């Protein structure tokens, strides 16, 4: 094992930590590499393995680089210091009654922040609204394999999928190669697609929003919680986005192997929520993000949270909001708005001058 260490440069050794994985029944070397996000060939090299064959009980040496964690943009701006009565971990959030278009809660809702894979809602919206052929076969190329971060994917270069399959994987499992391929194959190419994303954002009155590419991997994709509520409202009017973004799991054949893809939102996978649209997002500059529409006591609510510290914090924030919305106090406010004869406008119009009607932000 010591010989493995000397294969590393001095610089790498100083920035790496190691651990062991004890092989259990059913484990494969490929699954172990995916779990710890290391390359398969590195696992073989570190453990002096000539093949992928491993034995139950065997200890697999794994090196991981020590992380110099980058702080999120919202954290750098000090947004987490602003408290709220729901005690959310997220730095920014908004909650809207979709039926009455009333903002029930907001926290730093107008600050433009990186939005990571929430970008894919706009990607899907454009593909469907432009009536592109969903049955068309698209080949994954080296362009998809050379994205700027988090580049692991089971969609291998040379594999082929229909546009509908790529749309499904982008929305459900947040597959970056799928989203990029959708943008690349747009009429006019990637630049035309990004231009269309920015034009559509202005049509939806998303004035704090800018897109640079279709996946969300680039931190230049920015928006505010209020703007994202407008995007969610528009996406909710397209049945295919509702269907694909809330499906729990799908089996997809890549070359000769069938892979199981699941929804990136734990709340979808749990099956305990009535969610009509869902999208999660994460890159370090954005923190953990969530955009969804859920029905509580039959009423639809738009929920956007940005920059939670961890996936668990993001889920806890959603549950706090859910519990609060289910309370009688909120139900009374929504009912009161309805009986006062408030005329519902499209969310993208009413949010221009929206005000919080309950609780401090």
C-alpha cells in the first residue's frame, strides 16, 4: 500500500486524505468509484489491482483531496446573518400562494444569486415552447464531456438518446450532459439557445436574471428568488415539465448497460408530498437550492429557497415552510384574500409590486 502513496506527487500528498472501504456483498469497483467520486483507474492504481475484481471483506484504499471549500456568494454577501421567523438555513427564499399570487413569505428575495441547476427549468421551457422534435436522436459528444465542473456522468460520449429522454434526465436527475446537449442542438446552436434563454427571462419579467449556459454549472447563471417564482409559474403550465420533474425514477440504457436514474429531490422520492413541479440545484457558489410547487390542503404554493448549507438543511427548510403553510393562520390569510375579491393576475405581473403579507422577512 505504501508504494501507492509514492505514485503521488509531493504536492498531491500534502493535499490528500485517505480512507478504506470494506467491500460488502454486491459491491463492484465501479460503484465504489462512483460513491467516492474518484476515477476507476485511480482505484486500481492505488490498490495494485490488475482488474476490477474485488472480494467481499477486502479493504479498498481511497485517496480524496482535502477540500478547500469555496464559500457561496450569498455567504460572502452576509445574507445568512439576516434572520427570519421560520429560522430557515437558506439565505434567500420566497413563498407564494399561486392561486391568489400573494407573497406569504420572503427573505432576501430580490438579491441576484447563482442558481445552479434551477437553470434547467428554463432549458426545458425553451425546448418545449419551441416545439423541437422530442423523438429526434441526439448523440453525446466531447463537448458534453468537457463541462467546467462536476463532470462525471453515466451518459458516455457516443451514446445516443432521444431529445425527450435528455429532457427527462435533465429535469429529474439534473443530468448536466443532457441539459448541455439540449442547448447545443437548439436551432442556431448553443449561442442562439443562451440568447433565447435571456430573451425568455425578460418576457417573464425576470429582471434580475441572466443566463450564460443551459446547465447551471457556470456561476454566471444568476437570478433572484422572486424571479425564479415567475419561472416556476410558467413551467407549471407545461404538463411535460410537471411529469418529468416529478418522476421518481427511470431506467435508461446506455450502450449495453441499463442504468437507474432517480429524482434529485428527496421530497419527491419520499412520496409524502403533493408536488407538481420540482428542481434542485447545487454548485459551491450557489449553495443548495430548491424550486418547487406543492399543494397543501388542495392549494398550490410556489416555494423557492436558495443557498442552504447542506442537502439536509434544504429539506428541513422545505419542511418548515410546509408545516407553516399547513397552519390555520396561513390558511385563514389565503381564504381572506380570496373573499376580499382579489383578482389573480399572472404571477410574473403581480410579483413586480409584491409585498409580504405575513411575518417579518
